C-alpha cells in the first residue's frame, strides 16, 4: 500500500477496514469533529492507533494522540476556514478543561 491512508474518515479508512466504523463526510468540520475526537480518545484509552501508511495497529502514547487532536485545528481551517478553526480550537480547549465532547452528536457510521 503506497501513500498515506486516512486513519479515521471514510469507508476506506484504517478504522473502517479494521473495525467497521468510521467518521462520515469529508474533512474536519463542526459536524464531523465530535466523531474524530471520540475515535482519538478511544485510541488513548486503549493505547493503540493505526499507522497511516499501512493501517497496521501500532502502540500510541497520549502525547502522540494529543498532537493528533491538536492537528485537527489546522485541518479544520483547511477544510472549513477560520470559523471552523475557531470552533475546533474552542472545542478542544473545552475537552481538555472539562472532558466534554463538542456540541452535536457523534456521527460514527458502522459498515454493513
């Protein structure tokens, strides 16, 4: 498998291929953000994530996954502009401060 795979989003993502669940839609948006956070927090609990080139399970420490959470801010700006960046940044600050997901239900789809 050449190139990078999306770890969390879409039916071709590492999560979809390995676990039958994925983040729907395209990009990091206010609608998809809760699902990204939920899956990254899940990875934190189990200390495992997927490598983005091969989709192999790999051990992941919390500092790596916090970097992955913080990278959502840059992706949100790229996919949705300044408003999406601000929403994502505030949601992550709330998560770190209060351990609460952003408003809106999680939209993780199950295959099949």
